[in-house]
């Protein structure tokens, strides 16, 4: 079983969408029993909170259910437990790397946008601040990126 963790700042917008989008794609391919999927945030500011209501509504319109997901803080144990740790932006990646004192993450850590085939963004923008116009953009990027990520590891899941 492969263990995958998606990470953003607060775990209330981007990483929960990546988690739900990836889970849906994995399920559609009949591979759900081969993978454990989770998400976390660098900051503990929203720990225990549900996903931002604006993101819940935008995701629901695309068939993604975020209603039961709750924020949790990324931990040092996550670095050992997960096979893949996928960051939403460079700042998240830098924060994760700062905890990696033993270079345990070199082959585990990536940024989600490297898997995009239809979008050219280098990072997934944080839609939390603003009036909501960024939520659909984030969904578009993450639907593309999670498809590409699944394509890149699918052979491992089928082993």
C-alpha cells in the first residue's frame, strides 16, 4: 500500500481538494485498496476545523465531497509514515524541508504542479484570502495535477 500526503499551509483549502480529487480518481480506476490518502497543513492555526465553506461549495459543484475533512498539522512522524509528500507551493515545500534533518524526504517530496499537463502554474495559489474567485482556479489546477500524479505512480499501485 502506498501512502500519500498532500500539504498546504492551513489544510482548509488546497490540500483537502488535492486529497479528495486524488481519492476520486484512484477510486474511478479501482485502486482505492492500494493507497492511503491524507492531507495536512504546515500551520496548526486551523487544526480540527472543517474545510473553508467556500471551497466546500466550489468542490461540491464538481462532485468532490469535502464536508467531513478536518484540518490537521503536518508532523515529523508524517515524514517517516508517508511514501509521497506532495506540497502545494514552494513555501510549503521549504517548511517541510526545514524539518527534514536526516534527508529522509529527498525521494518523497514533490510539488503538485510538476504533474500538470494543462496548466503552467509553478504553484497552486492560496485562495483563502479574497472574495472566492480563486477557488475554481485552484480546483482546475488540482484536478489536472492529481490526474498527472496518479498517472505517474499508477504502475506502483498495481504491483
